[in-house]
C-alpha cells in the first residue's frame, strides 16, 4: 500500500473570482525566457567582430603622401657648368660683356624648351679672354674658374693639318674638369670659321675675327654649341623622347645579332662573331653601363627570304628595293629571331640583321627618296632594331651548281658593324653622322671609338634619368589610386617594401642630379622605375582572393541575415511579452493594496 504524503500548505493567496486574467496576474513574471533570448542575441552581436576579423584582408601600409608628392613633382634639376675661352683676340673684348651676350643667347635658345634634363634653373658660365698682352676672367655664380691663363695658345691649333684628334686630346689635358663643358674660340687660321665638337666635353671654333659683327656670330655659335650640343644632344627638337628609348623596365637590353642566308643553295656565309664582340661591342657595352645592362647574343639562320619584292635597275646595275618596301622587308614568318631566353620579363630585345640576298637578287640595293643609292644599304625600325643588306663580293659573276661555304672577312664585318653602331645611336635618339647643321653654322662632330662621346653619354644619362623618374612617379601614382579604390585588396609587406625602396631610389636620383652626377642619377632612377614596376605587377595584386564589401555581404547574408532576423525578432517579442506580464502583475498588486 503506497504511502500518502501529507498535504503541503499553499501559501499563495487564492485568486479572487473577480480577477481578469487578461489584464492582471497574481504571480511575478519569470525572466528565464527573456534571459535566454537576450543571451542568444548578445552572443550573435559579440561574435560579429570575430567574424569580421576572420574575413579581414591584410593590407600593408603604403606612403600615399610621399607618392602623391613624387607624382606632383617628378622633375630633376641638373646643374650646367659652361666656360668659354677666347684666345688671341687683339681687340681685348670685355669678358663680362661676352658673358652677358652668351647668357642672353642661351636664354633665347632655351626659352621654348621645357624638357626634363635641361639646366635653365641652374646655369653657371665662366668667360676668359686670354690675349697676347693680358688675361681677364669673369667670376661665375659658383666662384670657380676652370681655365688657367696661358694654358692654351693659338700655336697649339694646327690650322694646316686639321689634327682634330690631337687638339681634342690637348683640350682634355688642360680643361678636363668633370661635368664642365668648354668652348675655345681662337682668332686665326685664315678665312672662314670652323667649329668642331670633340669626343670629350670640349669644342673649339677657329677663324679670323676682326669686326664686331663677326664677334656676335662667334657668340651665337658658342651659345648654340652649349645648348644644341651639350644640353640637347644635337637633336632637332632638343628632346630625346624617353618613351622610345630602347631600354626595358628592368634596365636590360639584349642585342641580338643575326646573319640571315636567304638561299643557302646559292651560298652559305658564317662570321667570327666572338672577335666582333670582344673588339667592337665590349667598349660600347661598358660606356652604356649606367643606362642599361646589355647582353649580346648571335645566331646564323638559313632559308630566310624577305617579304618585299625587288626589281632590276640597269642604271645602278643592281636589284632595287625602295623605302616604300621597308615595312614589308622583314619576313616575320620565316625570320625566327626571337629565340632568346635571356630577355624574359620586361627586358628589351634589339634585333640587328645582316641579310645576305640570294643569287637571283644580288646585288640588292636600297634606293633613297632622293634617287641615290644608300651608302649604308640599311635601315632601322624604331624599338625593333636595324637591318643591313650585305651583298657578297662578286655575286654577279658567281655561277655555281653547288653551294659554297664562306666566312665574312674581317673588313666586311667591321664595315657592317660600323653601320650597326650608327643604327644603335639612332635608336637612342642621337645622330648617326658626324655633321650638324645649326642656325649659326655647320659643326663637325668627332666620333668616338666607344660609339658614344662623353657629352652624348651625359645627354643620354640625363634624359634616361628623367624618363625613368616620370615613369616611376606615374606607376606609383597608379598603384596608389588602385589600392585606395579597392579597400579589400590584398597588399603584402613585400609590395610595401618595394614601394618604399622605389621612393628612396627616386630621392637618391634627385639628389645625385642636383650634385651633377649624371651616371649615378641614371642608375638610381632606373632602379626606382624597376622597383615601381615590380610593385605594380606583383603576383599578389593580380590574385582573385580579394573582393569588395558588396561581394562579402552577398556571400554571408543568405546565412547570417535569416538567423539574425529570427533572433532579433524573438528577442523583441520576448521583451514585449515580459513588459506586458510585468504590467499585469503591477496592476494586480495595486488592486490588492487598494482593497486592503
């Protein structure tokens, strides 16, 4: 028989019969449901930062302020130091007057020129009049005189033999101050005025000057040499367009030399390229080192006909192709020239082709628009390279049934590569001949055995540094705008370091330029451009792992939005219910208190 437990007394007050359960309640409402609901809501709210942190994109900080400053002012300021020496003048012209006249003429010549690499804002000129009886000098802004009175006399200039190389070496021994450009004016030497620009940083003008009008002509010539030659490099418009300078973004150039035998069934030619590389190319590669890292390769190809047609001309006793045929001369289908694996990435390849025609079109000559045959028998293609048509000796009398193998003679190789050096100079924006015709007269340019004179290398270094700095600023500016426009783009620490190193190299290039160190400025600016390109084309930037906020919202909202809405609505509903039940309980307590 089960035990019957005693009845537990109920201490609760019995609800009166007249209590309305819809408006009042006699027990205090519980908070368990409210606490549970709010706990779920607070857990969701507190977990949102952790969720946001888990999908956060890592972004290395970039110096946007420095990039903007560099992009707004990417110019370089190169100092120019000039000196003019007047020798054997009987009238003893005032050096101060000559200085003002030359400076006025320089200002006139540079008034329309605003290219980077000029020296309009930092120019110093020293003028010396060294006559038989006296020697007077001006005091330039930098308080330095580069010429020692009596160091040069009119006797040192051999007017009869025109020993320009000897005069050039003499001037280098006397006036050889780095980054100082000198013009020596000598009164004497017969009728007429002769102007020569040397291999170094000197030029000289020789002629009889007796009247003031002729002195003004000399002043114009001195100023023209300073501006048109030493500053602008002898170009017509005074500007070597850097965007067409054949140097890769990584400062590398591959010179690819190709010997093409159009028809090996007629003859096969080979060459001793190693000797050419050691004797002719090595000095050029060395002097162009501050501008580019140059490597050389060569190959011999067979069965490489040209794409254009030629015709026989009885007047010239040769097969002729004209300048209109040049766009179709290169046969890209048969000339397999791009075989180098050394020019990967952003390096630049320059192709130099020696074309050996077949017996059916030999000799083959290029007819110029003037109606004359080209002396070099070659042409260039900007940013691509150059082509030289080389006709084998005695090809008209060659009648062989079996192909014969030959090797180009040393003289033929040297002649061909001299043409190639002229083409390389043209590709860099310089003149390929030794004559410049200016507004004040004609100037003879002494060639250098290294392919480029020192003052031409200065011009190339300045123009190359300017182009590199502008390219660096443009690239970094584009990267900055791209990063700021995509807030969820991944920016690795490596990109931040590349940008910082690029800015440091650019500042170093500007500092070197202000000190007049053209070579170091070119090297630093090239490094700045290369680093900027590396940062912009970094593989992580091209990744698809970054996305916009809208994409992130579209991915996570189908899961979190319904859950969040349900939890939020449940919390609101539970809070509303609790307030209603508490109001009922409060109303009942008031009613009980009134009745008592």
